[in-house]
C-alpha cells in the first residue's frame, strides 16, 4: 500500500466519538443545607448496580471540612429516589483524620497541595466492586497533612443492601510518603489473583495480589503501567475512573486525563483492556468522550472538572457517574455498542498508522 493509500485509509477509519448525553436532571445530587455533613459539596460518586438499582456512595463535605461518604440510589439510573440523611461512611482511622497541632511546614504544604473540593481530608473519591458476597470499597485516605494514600474496606452484600453500614476496619494499602489515588478493583480474578488499578503520577498502575487482606506493611507496588500519550489529549496524566466493566471484547475502562497543552480541565476517555491480561491495552479513544461544557461542570469549587468514579450497564446504556466542578454528582449516558465500535475504529486507525 502506498503512502497516499495509507493516509486515505487512515482518514476513512477516523470517526468522531459517540454521543454522550447529559440528562436534564443533572446534577442528580447537590449539597443540602439542612444536612450539616453535606451542605458544602457532594461529588465524585462510586456506583454499583445490584438488585435492580444503582447504588451510589458519594463524597460529601460539610461541617469541619472533612470528607465523609453519603448514600443514594436510583431505580432508573438517573432519578434519585432514595437518599439517606446520615453518612454511610465516616473516617475513623488516624490516616484519614487530621492530626492534632502542631503541624510541620511540610504537613501544611501537603494540605495546600492536595486539598480538593474545599475539604481538608477524610475519605475521598470512592470506588465499589462486588466480589462474591462482599462489596469492596477503595478510596483516597487523606489526613489533611500527609500524602494522600489508597485505603480499602469492605462490607457484606447483605448489610450493604440493608443500608447497615458495618464496614470492616479500613487499612491503607499504598506505601507511605507517596501520593497514590484513583484505585479500583477488577470484579473478577485473573489467573487466581485480584487485580487493583491505582495511580501514581502520571500513570495508571496495575497490581496482581493473592489476597485483599493486606497484612501490616504489605503495600501496592505498581507492577505494570498504562502511561499518558505524548502530544495527545491524555498527555499529562491518566487515572482509572470506574472499575472496569466486562464486555465480549474485553474490559472497558473509563478513565480521566489531563492534556499537557491545556491543564485547566479534566477530560474523560475509554480504553479496552485484554480480557485475560488487563495490563494490555487493546484500544484507546483517539479523542475524549467527555469534556467539561455545562455550568455544573464549570461553576463550583473547581472549574473544568468531569471526574468519573462509577459506571454501570443498564441494557445498552452505559451510565457514567462523575463529579462536576468538585461540587455536584452528575450522570452521563452513552450507548455501549457505539462506544465499542468507536474503540474498534480507533484500533484499526492505529494499526493502519503503524503499517505506514
């Protein structure tokens, strides 16, 4: 094939990302002034589909500027028809509670550098994965002064569905002294091992572990990496959004990214991972599928933020749950078959470009 033919084929293989629909109900969860613990911000929701409902755990900031996690659910994925008046998770461990004074200059620097949503720490940005009869929650534990770390807890499915918040004691699973975020667990074992995604700037990291118990001093190591792409829309940093969803073509991972050419906003894309080896990327969206464009994504505590933490399939609808502007819980809908077709086209275009 000649150069002109290659270019023509590549151009024909290039397609625009599929349409992402934001429903008019957005934001679907907003701060409530009558609840002291969530009057300031409600954002970055984990999502789990079970027993015909989408269950959401969202980050909430109110009195004390400490992040706790609230619960809400929806039968159709969009209209919130249940929202609890009390938090579902409240920080209790030293690694997620602000230490007493005095504070060192380095601790004060971490507070300035890593506070988000107007909060000073706590339990941030959860993700949910069901494995058998237990539901595991990964989240960012931040005591307001030391580097944010990945934390893990779990609850029986029975208690979760009954809204009885009997969480197992939480523990940090990333090493001290390192900023580690965006952790989620694959909903199936691969080769008899659990698979955990997390992020140390600028990469998505992947670990295989024998157990989710994590003995004292056992931490994630970042064995494999998925990196930013220089010169592309995801060139500065990438992070896993929702736990990957199994499809006939591989694991579908929704991720967020920042572009070095414009680091003022977060963008959302998707990648397809090998079904038997999720460290291998089959395809990746050429363009972002979401970018901040609505008021609830630009008018809040941080302009230009669309930050996915949850995604579920309801029929052909892939519902992406995300935080808008570090203040609101929002949802977007995309046809999963259209998204997979777009990923196939991106893969074909990459193959043609490589052949050139």
